[in-house]
C-alpha cells in the first residue's frame, strides 16, 4: 500500500474490503470441500488404500510431498476432480449477462442483456455425462472425455471465474495428501451418519449436522 512505484494503489477501505471478501469467500468453500472429500475417502477403504499407495510412491522415490509431485499422480488428481464435482460447495448459479448482439444457445436465441444462470450442482450431476452421478467414483476421471472435463464448473464459468481457485487447489492437494499419508487409519465416527452429512444449502452447501467427526479405525467409545 505504501509502495510509490505500485501502479494499483488500494485505499485502506478497499484493503479492508478485499481482506473481508477473500477471507469469507476463501475459507468455508475450501474447508467444506476438503471435509466432504475426507468423508468420502475414509468411508471407502479401497479408494483410501489406492490413494495411500500412490502418494507413498513420492516418498519411495526419495522426494518430498509437494503440489508439483502430487499433480503427477493420476488417481489423486482424479479424486480431487471427483470431490469438486460431487461436493461442490457453491451449488447455486453462475450469473452472467448475454453480451451485445445476443447469442444462440442450441435452439434458443438469447437477446443481449438477458440475465442467465448456470446451475453448478445440476451440471455436475448431469446423467448424460456422469453415470451414477451421486456416487463418489474417482476412477471415472481416469479416462474422462473433454465434455466431462468441460462440465466441471466448481470454480465458476469463463470470463470471471473464482480468483482463489489456484490457492484452493493448492490447499486441497496438500491437506488431503498429508492426511491420507500420515493418518491412513481413520474412519468416520458413529456421529458421522448419512443424515448428518446430508448436503444442506445455506448460501454454501454444508453438512446438515454441522460437523464431520472421525476416529481411529476400530476405536470403540
Ligand atoms: C474449493 C474452494 C472454492 C470454490 C469451490 C470456489 C468457487 C467459486 C465460484 C463458483 C465463484 C463464482 C465464479 C463465477 O461467477 O464464475 C467464486 C468466486 C469467488 N471466489 Fe471462490 N471458490 C473457492 C475458493 C476460493 C478461495 C480460496 C478464494 C480466495 C482466497 C476465493 C475467492 C473468491 C472471490 C473473491 C470470488 C468473487 C470473484 C468475482 O466476483 O469476481 N474462492 N468462487
């Protein structure tokens, strides 16, 4: 803010406003996504084992677990994409206005200035693209089509997508990789029922029970 060579100078109010916006937009989105993906992984021992084995190949090669190394793991990347598809925390719509001259969308002509909304949750559960769309299946991304990849709009649409998506992906990769490789013997606790984890909309999607608890595998209270 005090750098005189900087072209874009923020006032204190803009700085405070940006800080608030980025904290609000960047915290719950990422932690809820990570929570749901954790739940999905720790419920399924086969998926967990496959991820664990894949992540361990990094350390077996004498390397550190970094985002660059994680990005090379096909199943791990597939798991994150599937998590973003199924547990997209912003389920609502991407608002856009049709540009000058209007646009043809399939059989429909949309006049300029028309407000349109693209529903993220519905796109991510489109049965034309995703068989069994309510199931967590990372393997569906191992040989995904371009249409499937184009349909993932968890971070919004073209033109003005989420500015925090790189940070969010960075966080998701590291959080999940360290959890899986350091704590492979967790499982969802009794309190973590299907009903508790039901997606509930409150601006963002949340677990209905407001929590997601884990315990050491086999631990009895
Ligand atoms: C998994 C995590 C996240 C998801 C699923 C997500 C999703 C989205 C979506 C769908 C939009 C609307 C984009 C559009 O209209 O096309 C958006 C906007 C936004 N996101 Fe994220 N986001 C995430 C993480 C973050 C993080 C980490 C930050 C910042 C640190 C952030 C900051 C913002 C801001 C400031 C906007 C408004 C941008 C604008 O209006 O131009 N988000 N996000």
